[in-house]
C-alpha cells in the first residue's frame, strides 16, 4: 500500500504545478463527514470537497441511484439521444429556483461552464457584450470565468490578458472599509467613465462570496442591482455555485433576499460529488440562444443527473435545510467560545448564513489586521491533527467551514475541538 509521501512524490513528478494541493494527504475512502487516508488515519471533514458534499460522502441514496443508472447506460450525449433524468432534473430545478415567472434550465459539467454560458445567454438575449462583476468574486478558471473573477493571485497571475469588456466594482465588506454606498458610487463612475449601461449584458454576483471570504452581499446592494438592471435592461446573474443547495440555510441563497435574479448558476453540491452544473433562468432569456449554441458532450451526464435527483430527495426527507441552520448555530456558538479565549490565536468577524460559516485570523484582538501566515499555520496544524480545513479570503486570513449538512452533532463538536488545537497560540 503506498504512503502519503509516496503518492505525493509521484504526483509532483506526473502532475503540473498549476494544480495546487491543500495538503500532501491522499484519500483512500470516505463516509458522510469522515475521511481515511491511504495510511489509515481518520479525518473529520470540514471542507466537503469545497462545498460539494452537502449530502456527505457516499450517501447510500445517491450511490444506489448511480449504480442503477450504470446498469442502463452511462452516456449518450443529450444532444444525440435525450434521457428522462436530465428532463426531470430540469423540471424540478425550475420549480425550486427563486426565479420570477416561467423558468427553464440547462445542464453542464463544471461551475465555470455555468458562469461562461450564463454570459453567452445574456449576450444572446440583450445583443450586448459587457459584463460587470465584483472584486473578491470567484467565477471559475476558464478564460471568461477567470476574467470575471475579482482576484489576481493565483487565478490570473502569468496567464495573459483577460477577456475585454469585463469590469469590476468593489464588493461591500465592513472589514475592508467598503460600504454599499461606495460600491454603487463606483458603479456610477464606471457607467460615466468606461461603459455606457446600454453596452452591458449582465451583472454577475455571488450572494455570498466563496473564495472571497464568505462575505454576504447586503440586501441593500442586491435591491439596488435589481433596480439598476431593470432600468437599463441588464441581466442579473446570481452565481450560486458554492452557495446553492442548502449551504446558507435556504435551498438557494437568493431566497434570503426580497428580489430575484434573472439567472442562477449552480454546481458543486447539486449532485453529491458527481460532476454537474447548470443554469436556471427566466424562460424568455434562457431561450435566446439558437439551437446548437449551447451544450457540451458530457453536459448533464446521466449518472450525475440521477445523483442530483437523489440529492433533492435527500433534502426533503432528511430536512437538510433545517439541519443547515442548526449546524450553523452550533458552529458559531463554538467559535464565539473560542474567540473569548486568550490562549488561542485571535479570531474575528465570525459570520455566514446557515452552515456557510467563516472567521478571520487577525494579528491582535479587537483589530481587523489580517494574519495570513498564522492562517496558513492553522490549516497545516488542522490536517496534522485530523481535521480537513481550508482557508480563503482576499487577504488569505479567513478560515471557512463547509462541513456536510448530514454531519452529526458529535462530528461537528469533534471538528471544533480539533480546530481549537490548531488555533493554539
């Protein structure tokens, strides 16, 4: 049996540097909220494959659905031969999504495919080409998605020019001294200095920024964007790749607002670990592209579609939205207790809706000064102690928690205990 170090050495020899690794650990098996590496060591999973496993590792309902589909067929390409799971999933997503009026969906494979195709649809529907995004936002690593992403390192550094006609507006974050008023003022300057609103096809925003640090878009901002989009005929795209499917305590994060987007991009926890993404949107907009203009050979793979149908059933039967809120409350209570400790690294700004919880590691108690070096040490110690933990944020000082919504209270508490050890000053 190979060791972690054996596999890491092989990985370095065979795989490009551009694919990063959070740790030198190789997984052997996993179940619900626990993972075992190739050496038999057990870990509590507070990362969920970066928000992919809201229904946990290897949920029996999902595994059974996929096995049954494998006995029928694994691929036809939906554009060649249709199949019912794709159609049924689109029907259910259309009914669930907080979209105003009749909705339609299309399925893809990755989150970047969803955001890129959302822009294509917006351009087809408006006849325009411009896109406005936000600093700190993450929308994927393909060229258009990378251009919309509001962070240079590591996503753009050394990778050439971005796609033209993409502009960024500051995202409101109290710790960064950016208010909603600041963001809207900058957007107004943008319309005066760089691009007329009549050339803008879409504004894309994460309701809660993922890689940017789990900062929620203020309701005031979302209302203003809806008003601006309506005034100028711009399409509002909500990137829910990370926030979707229960992570924020609602099926979609946009349900936390009193306005709706024109399109919602989804992926990650949609299919319980199987690769699947999609766009749900207002039917007249979604139908703007000509036949053949959208799609993909593997898009809406049947194995992923049946997995996603099982995910939606699990949410209903196991009441995972209620569980998301309960886990979030438990995590925040535990973190608040850690925040009061003087023998631990100082933490600040505990935040996040539902179970999309994060906090910052700062240099001094009561300050907002980021400590990226300490944050890196915390994630390293966490892995050593048996906790899978990730950082994020524009200042690289945010710890994010994405534990599966199927995790027991005991597992959540065990993870908090391991986090406490990692935070030892």
